[in-house]
C-alpha cells in the first residue's frame, strides 16, 4: 500500500459509496481524512469508523465550501490531497428534462468540483504541494446510456477541467488527475440507475461490479509519491467493460 502517513485528505461525497471507499483507503494508507458530505449521519459514521473528521458540506454552496476549507486549513495548516468525488447521476431523458434538472446535475457534478478545487488549489500552490483527484466516469468520454446526456456532459467537462488545471498548477508541485469508474456497486448505482449486481456484472468481462475500494486504490496511487510525475491523466477502472470484444466470426 502507498504510504500517505501524516497527509491531510479532503474527500467530498465521502460518506457513502465510492467516496466512502476512497476515505477508507486513504485512511488505511495513513492519511487523516476529512469526510465532507451533505449527509450528516452517514458522514459522521464514516469519519468515526476511519478515525477521520466529518464536515457537513454541500458542494453547490460556495460559501459553505469556503468556510469548510478555511476551518480545515486553520486546524491542520495544510491540505495535501483533494478527492473531489461528490456527484449524482439520475436517469433523465432529454424530452423530459427541465431547466431545474439541468441546473441540479450541473451544480453538483461540475460547479461543485470547480468551487471545491478553487480554494484548495490556492492553498496547495502556497504550500507548493498537492494532489487533486477528480471523479469522472467512463460515461464522460467513452460510453453512454439513455437518460445520461447531462450526466455524461458533466463527466466529460471534468476531464477538460482536469487537463487545463493540471497544466496551470504543474509548476506549483500540484498534480491533477481523474478516475473514470465503470459500474461500481454503490447505493447510488442501485437507486439512481436501478442497476443490480447480477444484471450489471453480466456486462463486465470480470463478471462482477467494481467495489468502492477499487476506486480508492487508484486515488491512493495518484495521491502517492510514486505518482509524482503523473498529471493530467485519467485512469479507467471498470473490470474491462470498455474493451470491445473481437467478434467471434
Ligand atoms: P452515491 O450516491 O452512493 O454516493 C454519493 C455521495 O455524495 C453521498 O454520500 C451523497 O450524500 C453525497 N452528495 C450528494 N450530493 C452532494 C452535495 N451536494 N454535496 C456534498 N455531498 C453530496 O454515489 P456513488 O455511486 O458513490 O458515486 C460517487 C461518484 O462516482 C459520483 O461523482 C459518480 O458520478 C461517480 N461514478 C459512480 C459510478 C458508479 O457506478 N457508482 C460510476 C462512475 C462514476
């Protein structure tokens, strides 16, 4: 396991699902994890289980973000790792989509990433060190599904944001990378897309859905000193789902 001893990590959407897996994995690697989530009950439980701290955070609320980042920076005097992961993926078909649906999805998935990263990048620049890992999706630039148009657009935008931010902050010792999960067994996947393990697993060459820890391991790698010279990159973690099979002709 990568050694993140003494590092301060912020994980958004850290209470449940992939964010919980990231929080647990970073904590196992030695980081002190700030579990930041809108869900107080689940966030407190996750933070307690890993010896971390909980901060109630709605990533759509810029004032709330700046306040939480300030509290963490004042208490710990640094933030080494940001895993900006909070996101939603409701199935919304184009002809049913309202402006409100558009705003809700964009605000959490894209605006939320930008305004969480902004004050933390400033701090990382001042400390001349930082590791930012953004949760995109294979739906960002590889796959698609009916009802996923705006979701896919936000996840593609995260990749664009990641590349330019990586270049902008490279000279300040800050790396910015992305993870692109395939189907990961979370409550979100079940509730928002109705994907159950057996059904989803059939579409994956490994014949299982991913586990949140599978994404956590990739985030720990990007956060580690071993990934020192890697920036602006996206890593697909999908059990082989995106590989087109050679037709059996
Ligand atoms: P999930 O619904 O299981 O968990 C999401 C967490 O984010 C929850 O704890 C929730 O409370 C929190 N959250 C929601 N809105 C928030 C807000 N406004 N502010 C702060 N926290 C908020 O979802 P998941 O499956 O773990 O997905 C996490 C991320 O991974 C998302 O960005 C999603 O797009 C991405 N992703 C998931 C999958 C998958 O198969 N599960 C695949 C690709 C990408």
